[in-house]
């Protein structure tokens, strides 16, 4: 798998959304999915709140969709 991006008008690249049913997401795709900056995803990872998958010999990290969903579930607050 590779990160898929699409060029924007200024030549910058923005991540494509993960395909439906994808089990692994890039940091950019996870951020896009949650609507938060990629730096926030990296912060969650560095704080140990979001586990990552790293294949042997690879530099890229992946996030399991199930782990992202679990983080959302345990972060739900009921405001009263």
C-alpha cells in the first residue's frame, strides 16, 4: 500500500480518503477521517493513546481502523 494523494491547485498534495473497508490507514487518512490535523494523530501516537502498525524494514506507520474506532469509543463523554 502507498499513500495516495491528489495534487491541489497550488501543487500541494492532499490525502485521498481511505477506501471503504480499508483496515489500515496512513496518518493523513486517519486525520482526514476524523477531521483533525495529522499533527494531532501523531500526538495521540506519541502519547501512547493510538497504537500503530509498522512492517519490518518499513519507515511508514499505519493505523488500524479498529484502533481508531476504539479510541473514539473510549473518548466519548456525556455532557450533563
